[in-house]
C-alpha cells in the first residue's frame, strides 16, 4: 500500500508529464518566453498578433500548427552558430 494520498500521487504524475510551453515571435523566430504553462503562454501570446505558442517535448519543439522543430542537443553550438 502507498503511504502518500492519491491526490499527491496524481499531482506528481501530472507534474512529470506536463508540457512546458514557450512563445515565439513569428516574424523573427525569436523565443519571447519559455517554461510557461499553456494558459500563461496563451496570455503572453495575446500581447502581439505575431506571437505563436508551442510546447517543449523531449528533444522536440512543437508549434501550435503542429510544426515540429527537432534538435539533438540545443546547447551544442555548430560552426554556423559561431560565425554569427
């Protein structure tokens, strides 16, 4: 039998499976905010009609229109990144 109450276990599972959302500027592709809940991302995106929201999944960013932006390790810089 589990020592924790059901609600605590459900909250833990919800937190572990929760997506984190981000907001991008559609005209520049720049990330305006990240690590948000879906509601907070939608509220932030209302600031400008060019903003879009997306969600982070494991090694993939998915925009609202289901466009996937995948990356293996976003912290690794390529030669192209160093030229900028």
